[in-house]
């Protein structure tokens, strides 16, 4: 139950990332969230939308794994490892806070999934 709750939370985070990056990037909330001025937000909107789409795929993978019950454990592990790696890479190359916002929840969910009894 704890593992599923943490995985659902990580999936929800990635749905929120999708919304911010695909639909709100150039809006005041998106610009404030990512610390962008209007000009830079407009110039990078296509890149952000692409990134948002990938976050949506990560969320979809987690939801697929959750819906698969006990047979979805490997699916969850795969997508959570992808999320952790992406979070670490993002922290190293873009913004350090990505480590706490993306990678840490992913590590918590991955740990819970790996410790859960099948």
C-alpha cells in the first residue's frame, strides 16, 4: 500500500510537470515556476513541450505498472529508475532542485516497490 501510494504520488508529479511544461510554460505560473522571462519562455516553449511529453510518458508507465497489479512490479522498477536517472541528470545539468523534486520522490517510491512483498 505504501509503495503504491508513493508511485501514485510520483505519477501525479509527472502529470503536473507535463501540464507546466506543455501548457503553462509561457504563462505567468510557468514562467515563475521555472524562473523565466517572457522572451526566453516563448523561445523555449517547443523544447519545454517536448520535455513535458516525456514526463507524461513516465507518468503513463507508472500508471500502467500500478494497474498491472503484482505483475507490474518490473514495469514500476523500470520507469522509476528512468525517473531517478532523469532527476539526477537534470540536477547536474539544469537546476539542483530537480534532485529533490524529481529524483528523491522517485528513489522513495523505488525503494518502497523493491521492499514490498510480491
